[in-house]
C-alpha cells in the first residue's frame, strides 16, 4: 500500500485536492468524499506510481490541510499490454476468427469482471 498526501482546501463551495506527488494533478469535487474518490481513480490511472513524498517541510496557507489517500498497489491498473499465450478449444478459435471477435479483448473483459476491476 502507498499512502499519498493531498493538500485539501475548500473554495467557493467546492473541495480541491492538490496531489504533490503527481505534478499538475488538481482534483475538484462537491464534497471531500467525492474529491477523494476522484483522486483515488486519478492516481490509479497513472502509468507510474512514485514513492509518496514526505510532507514534513510543506508550508500550508490558511485554509489548507493535509489528508492522506491510501492506494492499494494491486488496485492500480498498469495498462501496458503484454503477450500471453492461452489455450482455447479449436471450435472457439474458429468461431472467433469467423465472427471477427478479438479474443484478447474478450479475455481482458472477462478477467476485469472476474476480479471486479471495472466499474
């Protein structure tokens, strides 16, 4: 698990979260819960997950607080595609070719559903 700090502030009736470990990542939401959920999704969508920074020497302005966002590393999605050999029955392979089905896409969707990684 990695726990990323986020600088929380409320402005104009909304919530903003600045995530220092991901330059340029500024998340807005109507509530802190909504902003935190958006931040979790945005972090998990990143290709690289840096080590969380130490916020000891961060200077906050009035109205800012630091909150922590825990991210389970297995929940992050590395979308890099890899080649994986699988064995399927001949009739399914023939059927997939005849109908233009992308077996890799079907396998990916099935695994996503099995492990509940999609919304």
